[in-house]
C-alpha cells in the first residue's frame, strides 16, 4: 500500500515539475528585463547574459528584410562595443571583458509548433570573460543597460552573482544603485 502511494505521488508530481520548469522558462523572458548571471572566482568572472531581443533591437521575429538584419546587427554590436559601460566593475579593480559568445536565438511561444510571426520570441544570449587585476569579491558593480537601450524600454537588470562564499540577487532599476559582489 505504501509503495503504491509513493509511485502515485511520483507520477502525479513529475509532470507538475516539468510544467513548473517550462513556466519558469517563460517567465524568464519578460520584456524589459535583462538577466545577468555572474560567477566570480577571485580575479576572474564568467558572465552569462540573456535579454529579450525586443529590448536590444526592437523586434523578435526572424529577421527577413535587410533593414531587420541591419537593426539586429546594430543591437548586437552595441553590446559588443559597450561592454565595459554596460557592466561596470569598480574602476580600481582594473577589469577587462572579452566576448566569448554573442548571438540571438529564436524561441517559439508554442514549443515546437511552426511559429507564426506573432508566436515568435527571440532572446539575445552572451557569454563574457572578465579578467581583473584585483580580487572581485567585496567590490561593487554598476550597470549601464537602461541608458544604452532606453529606446527599447530596457529598464531592469536582474543580477545573480556568486562568489566562493556568497550569493547575491538584486534587481537594478534604470541603472540606479549598485551590486555588492
Ligand atoms: Zn518576447
């Protein structure tokens, strides 16, 4: 009887867990919000960025026209060229940021269904490598995304920073305030 109950619970819970993950994924793509995950190890850090394409270059459908492609490239270049303005480590830490990956990825709202124009969502994903002269834990981080992408209504950066002994989550609104690493 007991074993039967356990089996039933597992069978009932499992789809719920899957659904919750899917839902969380959908939540992550909330327009206006950039997600920044920072893994810090002493003088270096790995940063993962994910932003709704809408907030970087103004649309999320697959670019077809030359004008769309130009807008998309301009958005990605804006990130590439302004990394140290977008992600500002303390000046005295002497950090440089290198782009590992920077790309847009099409996500359809209906999973694997053929996405119609309206159902298409895209995200911009980036991976950056940070190398500093000074140890990063204990320093402060400021952000410049909202200023840089104001025309596309980017107003919030959700920062998750992890060091060897500390984990910080903070929402930065309109580039105001700082994150203690
Ligand atoms: Zn979207």
